C-alpha cells in the first residue's frame, strides 16, 4: 500500500524555460505563463495506475480498508484537480464515495479507522466536501453518488453544502455549472425540493437555452416527489412553461431541446398535479404542443402519459363535449406514423385501442371531420387501423 500511495501522489510535470523535446520521457507539453511544462508519460502512467488501484481497493475491501482509508483520501484529494489527465481526475472522483463507504462499513463492524478520531465518517466527509467545493462544477455527479450510497447519513453534511451549491445559480455562472446543480438536485429532490423551488423560478428565464431546459426537467422531478407542495406554485410554473412554449423562437434549432423539455414537463405536471386549479388550461397547453419529435426518450414517456390520462381520467382528458378529441387523434396519428420512434410498442397498442374506442363512442362526423384535417398519409394510416379487427 505505501508504494501505491506514493505513486498516486507523483508529480508528472517538469517546468523549464527551454525546450525538452529530446527527453523521451516527455509525451506532451503545455504552456503556463512563459514556461513550457513537459508531461512525463512514464510517471503519468504510473500515477494513473496507482489511482485505479486505490479505487479498486476501496471497491473490493470496503471496511477492511479501515487502516488506510484516511491516507488514501489524503493521497487522492489533490488529484481531484489534477490538470494533466482527465482519467486521473475521474478516478479520484469515483473513489470518494467508495472511501466514505469503506469508513462507514468499518464503523458498523467496529473496526478502527486510523487517523480519523471518534467520528471517521464525519471527518472524512468534511475533508471530501471541502475539496469538492473547490471543483464542484466538474464533479457534481460525485455528490449525487454520495447521496445514493450513504443516504440519510449524508444529509446533515449536504445541508451544510447546499448554500454553497445554491451560489451556482447566480447570474455569473455558466449553463454547465447550472446543469451540474440540476443533476445533483435530481439525486436529492425527495429530501430538498421545497428548498430549491424558489431557485428554479429565479433562473428559468436565462438567455442560455440550456438553463430553461434543465430547470424544466427539475420541475418535473419536483412533481414526482412533492405534488402537494407544488400546488401553490402551479401558476408560476404554468407561466414559466407557457412563456417558453409560446416564444416565437421556441422551435429554432438552438432552442428545440429546451422547448421539448418544457412540453415533457407539462405532461408530468398534468399527471401528478391533476387536481390543481389550473389543470384544464394546463392540459390544453400540453396537448397543443404534442407530439414531441426530437427527444425520443421524452417522446416515448410523454405519449405514454397521454394514453394513461385518457384511460384513467377520460372526461378530463378529452375535455368538455370532447373538445380535445380532434387534437388527440392528430397526435396519435403522427405518433403511429413515426413507427417505434415516438412510442414504445406497448404505447402504440394502447393508442390503437383508444382510437377504436373513439370510433365506437363518438359521433361518426367527429372522426370524419378530424381525419379530413390530417396529412393524407396520416389519414390513410388511421383508416387502416380503424378498419382492422
């Protein structure tokens, strides 16, 4: 172990004011100020291998690593910001939750964690979190992994971290930094959605289309975990999403993913906030922008949600006096025409059953007049579907 730890802490650069191309150990150079920094390939390979080995030790040994956990953390933390190799950085990042898990397993087995006092998980977590704060925009996924691994025991530490994470929503932060926060939010939504909802509203109208896209996704996450809590915010969410969907540039190429994320979230909010005051208008807002065509994963989920809503809340879904039926038929026709791209095989089967149900229960003129408004290929497809047993 001492040899591996030493290798993980190797310096692989050689700063000089002169060219070092003749040194076979240098495989590349970077410039820092007026200095050339040569990267020694042999040392870099040794360092990378050592980091992988430490990660493997943590994975395999778990609590049996108790005598070395503190030293491994100390060796790998500086590598979180190692500038010359993404592989080294990612390996160090991956090791952090594994090492905390090793300390946790050791404590459960009443094994001593050397150099960490009476509260090793607390001490190591504090060390890791302070380090992660410095490089949060690169390793948000690591924090999410810690939440999943350590669950409730990590929440008190996350409480201390969240005020700093929230700063990444400020106006001077990049869309990538905001995306990291939303990925983290996805992992902790069940515990913290009430605290973060105001932040989502604050940054929704960001000029970078990536930001409203990830905020729309976050709204959907909130709907899954906190439907009751979200009801007072329904009007604000409705206005945010309506603004995004009805923007004149919403369907431009650089905005299309944010647009479809908003459509997708409308569906989830209709699904989970079905009793809210704004449901009727919100439902039509969603229907009027279906089907989803570009994000195929979101398309399959959304069109499945539409089937579920019609099957479960038919009167609400089809609207008063069947007002929504022509639009629903048009959506279903396009989804079927797209084959398996916009719906799963199961959803396609449900769509066909619902179309035949409309055929049985609605006045023939409704179906006839609706089909006449569709593109000819869609008309022919629906007629073929309805003519089969």
